[in-house]
């Protein structure tokens, strides 16, 4: 066997995670004493194209693949449950249990009652009763942020405290009882970022879902609710001036 054959054989055993313990036997179809560079196991193997990594290395790869798949599943499950919490106007009082169907401590965002619900059966708070006993404490509220002074040239005076109407259309309710209204201050809206606006509207949408559930007993899909702000140019699904919300 030429030196090129020895080079090829050496490259193969290194790629498979081995190192040679004796001189090259002369042919790739002859067994060569080598050891695993990770676990130290010694074997006589042929350095041909059928050479496979040490079995323990394959097991380690399988273990890591299983861990990655489990993490991917857990991340996906947490993402789904977190979205469900939002649609039911709940907040988590502890980390997700990590197992489907396990009990999970949650709290109503509006009335503060705490419930020990199955994580796959989250439901909106009925705003009655005392909740479940043994609940963990509620998270501390963040310290209020000081408002920054307004820069020169921005809205000032009474105009910034005027209200902009937010009109909501709930397609899951009968016509005539499917329109609601909230509002935001004009000054805040003018200075808020797109993300801050979306967060404020998301909170109002959640409150609307809870209100409808409490007053009508109907659970609605928050994603189907449309809204307009002010003159109706901010979102699709405008409310015509002659159809004021109830």
C-alpha cells in the first residue's frame, strides 16, 4: 500500500474519532489497533470505507438529539400555552409544569383570583368565587416609570388630553350587540411607538374578551376582533360614522 493509502486510512480513523496505537498494517482491509479518543476503548478495526465511530459516540449523539427534540417540543408547548393565557386574560404564577395536562397556577389579570387549572384546559375567569387555596404569591408590580418631559414642539395644552375613540367590531356576536368602544388619550397616542400602541390595544382587546364572556357568556376569538382608532385609518374593518358602537 502506498503512502497515499496510509494517509487515506489515517484520515478515516481520525474522522471516526480514533487514533492509531500501532504502525499502519499496510492495507485498509487489514485490522488496525486503535482507540476511541473520547472513551479510550481499544479495538482492532479495518480503516476502510465501512469504518464507523465508536458506539458510545453514536449514543451520545442520539442522546443530544433526543434532548434537542424534547427542548423543541417544550418550547413549542410553552409558546402555545402562553398565547392561550393571553386569550383567556390570565397570567402564570409559576413556570410551566413542562408536562401536558399538569396543573398550573394562574391568576386572572382583572379580578386577581388564582386558579389551579390543567395547562391544557385553560379557561377565562368567571370573576366570582374565591379561587383555589394554596396559590403562590402574585408577582410584584413593576415600579412606575417617571414620564419624560415633553420636547419642545410636541403636542401641549388641553389637546393632548383629548380622547381618541377606539371602536371594536366583534363578528362572533349578533348584529346590534357586536360593537364596543374604548379610548386612548390623543397626546399619548401621538408620542407612543408602534409597539407601545399595539400593546395598549392588545390589553384593551383582552379586557373586551373578558367583558363579553362575563356579560354574555360567549367566549370569542380575540384574533377575529377588528378595530379602528380615531378616524378609522389605523386598521382594517372601519366602523362607519352612522354605526356608532354600543
